[in-house]
């Protein structure tokens, strides 16, 4: 795995964790920001042929 791929995957993991924390704390604005970041990272990964499994989304 090259450094670019590893970096993108790490950023996705971090964004997923940050999103989860924002949702747990009830911070809707931060959750929207983190979801946007996560969407952008998934788009970037797809553009570069990096396969990333999206976690299941559970409605609150």
C-alpha cells in the first residue's frame, strides 16, 4: 500500500470516528461537517481506485 492510499484510509477512519463522536454528543452542525468531509474522502478514494467499504448508516 502506498503512502497516498494509507493516508486516505487513515483520514477516512478519523472522519468516521469524529462523526460518531459528534452524533453521540448531539452536535448536529459538527456531524454535518464531518459527514461532508467523509463524503469528500470517499469520493477522492473512488477517483483514485481505492476501495473503501462504507459502514452501515443507522438512523437515530
